[in-house]
């Protein structure tokens, strides 16, 4: 029940301010908790397109793609995120994205 309230609240915030990347990102994460993957994907992709400097979206969008079997898209999301994280000198995110990319490469080789 709490998740539904969070979703409603975030959706309302987003309706008031459609360009709010944080609300889109947070709403996408909440939608994933209720297995609304296609809606989450739309929001993550919207954040990435409208706010390409929003670093957190690259990992989560990559994981979503990976879960859908869209390995090329996941690879691109992780790779783009690494480039951005390097520009932002965000070492923690660089490490997380590189690890996700290495795991993805193993999965792709096993396909």
C-alpha cells in the first residue's frame, strides 16, 4: 500500500513539473517495485534523453535493459554512464558501472 501512495505522490509531482528528472527517476524506481517495467523504461529513457547529465539513470536503465534481454542497449547505457561518470569524476559510479559492464559481457558471451 505504501508503494502505491509513493507512486501517486511522485506522479502528482511529475504532473506539476514534467521536466523534474528526480521525480521521473524516483517514480521509475517505484514502478519497478510493482513490476511495471514498461512504464519504468519510458521514464528512465525520458530522463536520459532530457537530462543526459543525470548520472544515476545509466545504471538503472542498463539493469532494466539487461533484465529484458536487451543486452546491446544495456551495454550502451553502462558505457555511456562510464564516460559521464569519468567526466564528473565520480569514482564510485565508475566502479559500479564497470562492474555491471563486466558481468554483462560474461552474460553476453554465455548466450
